[in-house]
C-alpha cells in the first residue's frame, strides 16, 4: 500500500510539472486523492523523502527537493518500475540529445578528445567478450563524446540516465554479434568526429541508437531484460 501510494505521489510530481521548492497538496487532500489512510500517505512521503525526491518541512508539508542528479536518477528508476514504456522514453531522449551531441562534438572536439575516445574504443575491442568491461568502456566513450560537445547543460541532462541504461547496454552487448556491430558503429561515429563531419556523426549515431533499440526489443521478447513489456511504439 505504501509503495503504491509513493508511486502515485511520484507520478503527481512528474506529470504535474512540479519544480524544486513547490509544495505537494496538503495531507488531507492527498488522503482523498489517493484513497488511502493518513498513515499510508505519511509513510509514502517518508519513502520519497528517503529517496531525495521530496523534503518534509515543518509548517509547509512535503516540498519537491532541489533536483540533484541522484534524486533525478531515483525518480527515473521508480518511473521505470512503474511504467515499462519509460525505458523507451529514455531511449527517445538519447536520440534527441546524443544525435545532436555527436554533431556538436564533430564541430568542437580537439585532438585530446579524439585520443581519449579512441582509447575507449581500444578497450571495447579488447573486452569484446566481456560484457561488463565492454559496457564500461562504451559508457565512457559516450561520456567523452558529450564532453567534446562543450555544453555543460547537455552533460547535466545526460548524467542521471547513465546508470539506468547500463543494464540495457549489457543486454545489448551480450547478444550474438551485437557488440562487434556496435563497436563498428562507434568507430564510424569517431571517424566523422575526427574529420569534423557533423552530419555524418549525427547519421551514424541515429543508426547506432536504432540498432540498440532493436536489441532491447529482442531482449524483452526473449525475457532477458527484466522489464515487463507494455509498449505501443518504437523509438524512430
């Protein structure tokens, strides 16, 4: 009962567009809206406070927290458990952000950025048969690509979802042939970045993310990714 109420409160925060510092409705109203007892509402609020999503302030009640990246990560993680389609929404977000990140990196990356990304490709190649190590290098490659875009706001937006997508990356990398295909895609992205070809880098990132979505869809069908499928659309 408490966990379900916490999920409903979280959905209220997210779908209601509440910002850090905004107050949730009074306890009496929450009891009516959720159809639970006052005790359950208090337990649910305490759970969200423990996760850093709200803070309970004397005289003000429940207030949305300051939006730290850890709180954002927890929020997304809870949403992922509530609604399976959040995984696809996260992938859509990657398509929106990382495609443009690739183009910006091609325009702004320096020689040291390219060298660092190439080192991660070498690690991916060396760890091709070790999903955990391969994925770590994969994540680092994308982080370096984002840094090469020279946009702190984009970095801040991408950071909270890295850990959430790590498990899906491991599933994708463990599928036969997927890791080698993804490595080739990363090599093409880096080639365009090194050449300063922004359109080419964006195109290759679109291909890479579309193939990643296909891998995850296959893993969902096979039951190797522990997210209940409830999907009506596919990222394009």
